[in-house]
């Protein structure tokens, strides 16, 4: 089908922007507005998504469903979809560990065909060009690749094994997000002793040091409510591989100190460090 109908579950900042890119090669992009926040309704309208009243209607009309939601909700959402006997392509694109992706695949098959996905990068807005990594049945990964052809969402195929895309996503997240947490801790300790600017100066003399970007600490704090659960997922993946998960669990615990800064775009570096030191 050259122009499939797409359903997006649920259109957060990443999901709505990715869905809008998919609209380039789709006949329509649907989302279910029932029970969603005013912010979600406004976001979906801004990206040109078509509202429907129920999940049943979305699934009945969709050829491809893309799941992009908070990690904790991924399996419950898949279970709801399975209950409706959805028979299309289900792109599991959440930041969850490979074991959970395999459980979701078992929930949805044989009615649906599951594609494992992992988005690396920022939402595709402005000059941002994230990559959607895909693994799963070749015909279906090719179909998802075609869906994003000519858009700012790049795609990369990793083979047919379910779990590979999620493993790559969490492997990168475990480094990138934990590194940002370490920046916050290092700056917090340096500030306590009045040498924070000197710390940044040292980092600025090195190549590609996150410490040279202290302004990103506030962005990290605003995203902590999403990043913490991702690191817990990555910690579970480490444990399953026989690797020590404690570092990532500690980073997730640190991020939890910023949970009340959810999506706060006005947060300053000083505010973020204060909240880290005095939760």
C-alpha cells in the first residue's frame, strides 16, 4: 500500500514530530484524543494530526501504528492494542529493553507484525535530524523505511532480529544520559567550592567534553522525568547481559531529584543545581 494510514500512540514531543514526518508518505496520520491533556491536543493540532474519538477507531483505520510513549506505559499500551486484535504493522519505538520488546511481540503476534524501533536524537523539529533504527521482518522494516523517505527522520536497518534496535537505543542512552548526569554532579561539587567556572574552563580546552556545555544541565533537569526511566530500562538490559547495572540505577536515582522540573523551559543552571543539591 503506497499511502498507508498511520496511527500514533501517543503524540508527545517526539511522537508528534515523528508522526508529522510520516505524514509525508501517508494518506493520513491519526491519534486518539480521548483522555489526553490540553497540551497533547494543541501539539497534535500544531503538527497536523487527525483526531479520532477512540482507540478502536484508530486501530480499525490504521495500517501502521507507531508506539512512542513513556517507557513504563509501553506494555500496557501494547496489551490494549492486542485486545483489539490489530492486524497491521506495530512499530514498538519506545525506549525499553529488548526483553520487554520481545514480550510485546508475543502479545501482538500473530495478529500484528511487530517492528522494533529506536529513535536516537532530538525530535525532528527545526534543524534536528534524528535516526530511527529498525529491526524485524525485512518486508516490514523496508515499508517503515519508505514511510520516512525524503523526510528529516533518517532510518537505518539493523537486520531481522527483534530487540536489536532497542538494544542500540539503550546502549547509546546509557552513555549519553549518564554523562549529562555526571556533568550536573561535577558542576554541583565545583560550585559548592567556588570553582565551577574554572571547571568549565578546563573542559573547554578538551575536545567534545560535555563539561564544556554547563547550560545543558537545565535541559537535562527538564527531561529527567523521561530520562530516568530510560536509564532504568538500560540498567535492566545490562543486568540481563551479565553486566553491572548499579551505575545506571544511580544515575536514574539522581535524575529523580529533578522530576518536578518536568519540561520546564525557563529553568536556569542555578535553579537546576539548587534542586540537585536540595531536592
